[in-house]
C-alpha cells in the first residue's frame, strides 16, 4: 500500500490553482526601504566612512586564524553560495515541480531571478571595481576603482536569491514560513563565512544581502512577463504536436495536451478457417495466372509495320552459296 509521501510525488491530474504574488503596498514599501538601505551602504563605502574602518578591523583580526578548527567545514559550506552548484540543485527541484504541476512558472521565475542577479550585481561590481581583503594595498582605504569585482558579494546575493526562490514559490503559508527560515539561515551563514575566510569585506556581505533581497521583492513586477512567456512556450508546443499528429496521420479532433499519442492500428481480416484461407489463396493465384496470360497475349499480337515483309526487295548474297567442302577438287 502506498503512503501519502509517495502519493505526493505523482503528477497531479490537472494544474493546481496557485496564488501568484502581487506587488502589494506592503511589498512596495519594503522594496523602497531596502533600496534606500542599499544606497546608504554604497555611499558609506564611497565616502570611506566608519563602515570602511570596521571592514579593516575585521580583516586585521583575521578570523580564519582565530578559529582554525572551523576552516575545513566552512570551505565546503560556502559552496552553498556558488552560483553554478546551487543553480543546478534548485533547477532540478523546480523542474520536478514544473512537471508535477503542469506549469513552467517555477523554472521561469528562477531564470528571471538569476538574470536580474547577474545584471544588477555584475554591473555594480564592475562599476566600483573594489579589491578584496587579500589584495588590499593601503590600510584604511576603500580600495575602490582598482579593477576588482567583489563589491557587493556575489556569493551572498546568490545565496539569498537561489534559496529564497524556494520560499517565494511555496504554495502554502506553512511551507513558505519554513523555507523562509531555512533560506535566511543559509544566506546569513554563507555571508558570514566569506568574511571568516577573508574573501570579502563586511560591507560587501551587507550589500550582497540587500541586493538579493531587492531581487526577491521585485519579482512580482515580472510575473505578467513570466505568464506571457509561459503561454507562448505552450502555444509553440501545441503547434509542434499538431504537426506531428498530421504527419503521423492521427485522427483529427481534440487530444489532451498531456495525454497519450493516438496510434493507428491496421485492421486485418480474420481468417475463418484453414480451408477458406486456402481457397482464397487459390483464387488469388488463378486470378494472377489469368492476368499474366492476358498480358502475354497482348504482347505476342503482331504489330502493324509501315512496310509489309512481302514488299521488301529481296537481297541475294554475292558468290556461290555452296559450302567450301562440297566443291569438286581439280588438279592433283
């Protein structure tokens, strides 16, 4: 007997009704406050304020030397913030959800979030060009516009977005609450780990957390575009399926999008008994013989010629027609 756990792994018979998040007034207010905090961090770093001083104090403290016993574990834990491994894991999970719920929305939301992450975080990284703690050249300096690419922290922003997508796409309030807690712990842990390893300044991590949160808050604005993209993809799929049905000679009529393909099975006449089969074969052979005789008779009929054989001028060969041995031998 199957349990409820395994029953939930089956594909649902029809797409469930999922409430899509909208840009409410509360969410818009949170987005505005988060954006203001984002700009404040950038200004603080540009002005080499107390935040940059705190960056240097933590860097010179060298946490990776203070707690060396954590180094081996945190080297693996920080992978949860790398874009490649996390994107593959989350895409696999959301791909199964898309198949189960008959929708492409989970994968499209993930793609839109990663695209926003690459564009926004990448542009700020390249624009400010900040160097990391291991490459710093002057104590107390913000190390901006020096050809670096660590501000904001990509590991931290990626952890917020990829793991936060699970909470954003949750279908029940309970699941959304639990996934929000898990994603927050992972994102906070990844950011703190990069500071511990000395690969990022504290301000890099702060801006990475805020950048990832901005992307999650802005996703409802892109839901109409995601819905139109999904409809376009399904329309293309239906056209391709229709072409395949026409080529295979399928029966015309509505066919469920996820149903089995119609198969045409040729109906063969049932053989009543062996004698009837033999008589049928004999009749077929006699028919073929009669047809072949008629064809032969038509081919052997004389064809009309332009000149009759009797009207042709006979040709007499020159010389004697007697064989050489029949001639008399003369002389001796």
